[in-house]
C-alpha cells in the first residue's frame, strides 16, 4: 500500500455495521475503547432492508439499558405469546404465564436506525459505502482491514482486535484457512415466500401455522404494515405470483372452523427467502473474532438470528473490555466456546420449530401425522409449552 493511502490505528476494527457490528461499537465506545466500523452498503440502504422483527427480552434490555435510546420500549409492541395453529385451530402459548417473559415486535431496520443514530450522536467512526474490503494479518498483533472509502480513496485500519460482523456471506469467515475451521450445516427442501403489505393486523400476536398445504406465519410490523410468509419451493420466482394468488395461498393455509380471515391490502414487497442452519467453529482465528450471522445462521422460524447476533456481541464486548482493562486474554480465549453454547441451543430450537411446522413434499402420511402428534403434545402439555416459551423468549445472557 503506498504512503498516499490513509491509515488509521484503533483498538478494535469491525467489518459490518449490522446489529452485531454497531451494537459492539456502541458498547466499546461507552467503555472508552476506540473502534472503527466499515460497511459496504450505504446507511439508507441498510435502513430500508426489512428482515427480523422479534426481539427477545434480553435484546430489548441490552438496547435500552446500554443507552442506545428508549424507542424499542416506547414504539415496540410487547407480545406475551404466540398462536400455534394446526388442524385449522389456534392454540395460544402464553409466554408470560409460562415463563414470566415476553418478546417485543420491533423491526430490525428500526434497531439499525437506533444504533446508527446513537453512533452518530456519540461521535462513532462508521465508514458506510466501503468497497473491496479485505482482512489481513489475523494472527499477528496488528490485524488490518483494507478497503476503498465511499469517495474512492484507499484506506487501511490497523487494530489489535478484528471483528467479523459482516453477515452470512462474511469475507472475514472465508478468510480463515479451510483447515482452521469447520463448517457444519444442513439445508432444507423449502424456503419462505415473504410479503410486506399495507393492511391492518390480522391478529394481535404472531400465528405460526402448520396446514396440509404447508407452513405460514402471520406476523405484524405496525398498525398499517403487515409481514406474512408461507412455505414455498426454494426455486420459486417471487415476481411470478400475483397479489390475488399470494393472498389465496396465505388464506388457505390458515383456514379453519373458527373462520380466521386475513386482512388484505396492497403488497409492496415480495421475496423468496432460502435458509439453512450453519455454524462455523471456532468463531475465532488468531486475533479475529466472528459475531452474528458471520459465524452462524439459523432458519427464521424460531426468530433467533438477530437475537443471537446481539448475544454474541455481549459476550465479545465483555471479553474485549476485560482485555482492555486488565491485559488478560482469558475471556477472549473462551469467547468462541461461550458463544457456541448458546448458538447450538438456538440451532436446536430453530431446527425443531422448523421441522414441526413445515411439511416436506415427500413426507409420508406417517411423518405428517407424527408431526401433528408432536404439535398436539405441545398444545396439551404445560411442560412442552414451557420449553417453547423459554426458548422463544430467550435464555438469560451469559
Ligand atoms: C427476510 C429475513 C427475515 C428474518 N427474520 C428474522 C427474525 O424474525 N428474527 C431474527 O432474530 N432474525 C431474523 N432474520 C435474521 C437476521 O436478520 C440476522 O440474523 C441479523 O441480521 C444478523 O445480524 P448481523 O449484524 O450479524 O448481520 P447483518 O445484519 O447481515 O449485517 C452484516 C453487515 O455487514 C455488511 N457487510 C457484508 N459484507 C461486507 C464486506 N465485505 N465489507 C463490509 N461490510 C460488509 C453488510 O452490508 C451488513 O450491513 C431474518 C433474516 C432475513 C433475511
């Protein structure tokens, strides 16, 4: 790199300004630990991307207690339960009664807006719109991020700790030599067809439906915007479906003797979301640490992805903070094992929720009836419901 290139030195260099990267940056800055974040998208593009919507109580506490702002509590909607629907009937899982906890409906793009605003308010250094990001020298005392700034000038960040928070396609993860990591995953023979529609809510809480036509999720975003999904072929072409076909497909999956009718309205986004269960181990290479989707992805059925990203960050922040204050690397050394304990619990829950609610096209009558038997067990057993409620609302943060 020539001397004309800008070189910045900081303690923590973070690739990715999603919820994981920005939350880590926020926590570090509050502890007086210098950091710089680099993201290859611009701020408006990230703010317009609709993804997760459900926050565990621990995620809400992290956002509100760490001084991001109070919007999650004033504008988010507390949900004390969900409906499990099968055989055309809804069965409420009452989280508050079962485990004394709730979740919050608060869209991921609002989480991003809150975090990006907080970084700006607190003087954080976040470089949006970067290109050609690469990471180097992970195993040295000075790992580096090289990239091109949004104005076209080349830049380098030298740091002590490098964090890969760059999502499921992570260049940081892929920079770990193949022999130094394991990639464990499974793929599913279905995807989600997702819509955003301008319509009033069809229900006060989320409805997770297993029907003979496949899975559907009736979810909300606000009083006027709704998010809904139905199970589809991963090869489906989202643009080939008309609004009438989409509404008919969603409706037939929730039809039942109780006459549940979906509130329809103009659809302004429709997409096919393929997914898989994936874990990279360890979530560390030298002085580079992975957090969030860079280290693992889960199917969205258990609403765990965003929450896991924030849980990783909490553990990683404490490890970096301890290193900063005491010089001890003990918590950095145990970061991957600590984070992976929660990751595998979340993988197990997401896998279970996905499998009891979706149907494989090649499922035999036995397999289909067995899945209904499992759903009936949950609907009729307080112990089984407590397992679901505890996992969905989130285990305590480490
Ligand atoms: C449609 C959809 C619905 C979902 N629903 C849910 C849900 O209900 N509940 C839930 O908990 N989770 C859900 N998820 C998952 C959730 O969105 C992710 O788990 C979450 O975004 C992870 O946060 P992250 O910060 O790790 O990664 P990301 O949010 O992906 O952020 C990574 C950032 O890194 C940046 N980046 C990528 N590559 C580079 C590079 N080379 N250089 C610089 N920057 C880079 C990206 O621009 C991005 O801003 C959903 C996901 C999708 C797609």
